[in-house]
């Protein structure tokens, strides 16, 4: 899994100023620097709206009040997700989309719940039961099942090797 590369403010400012001066386009900057075009466009738009503060790093810890304010602005001002993300300095449109879906589905209270990390999904068809210690008989039965499976695997492997060697011998005899 690749890690996000963070760029310092001076680097971002240099890239944006090249575009503003007309010396570079977002596409040529992207190709030259090996950075995605969308990231450079985001820097450019954040700079246009917020100035140098738009290029400063932000922490992605949004308060429920901030989230609610953004959702209300989206609805009252009829902003697109992209416009709202630029206006409120939110790096990803998908973050806004999640907030909007939560708000529409569960109301403003849903924005107060912290949802970070991988969701813990449990299959209701297979409830997790705590493991109890096995009796000696159950341990032996499990071991027997494992050994039977291993034995069956080895038999199939042996049969496969035999059939391959039989084919090999036929090929050799047909060449002579």
C-alpha cells in the first residue's frame, strides 16, 4: 500500500505560481513533476480562494458543527461537492459525499459519530461463539480429520506425479 506524499508549502506555491504566470499548465506540471493533475488543480483552486493559507497543511479532524455547517451551505447555496470542498478546504469530494449521505439518511446526529478506519463487519449468518476448551476426544477427532485431509492430498499429488511421468514416458517412446 502506498503512502501519501506530502509537499511543503513552498513547493506548492512554486508550482501554483508557475501556472499563474502562464509558464506551465496543470498538465505540463503534472507530467514534469510526476504528480497527478487533479492534485495540482486542487492546489491551484485552494490558492485562488484562500491565498497562501489554502496551501497550508490541514488536519482532517472536523468537528460535528463544522460538518453540519458545510452540509447546510451545500443545501442552501446549492453548491456542488467540488465547489464546497474548495470553499471549505476539504481535500476530497468523497468526504463531503459521505457526510451528505449520513445527514440525509440519519439526520444531523449522525455527523457526531466518529467513523475512522476500517468498518468492523460481522456476518450475522455466522455468529461468533466463544471457543470452549475441547475434550480429549474432540481434539483427537480434529487431528484425525486433519490427517485424513493430508492423506487425501498426498494421494492426489502422487497420482498426478504418476500420470505426468506416464505422459513423459509416452513422449520419449514416440520420439524413438
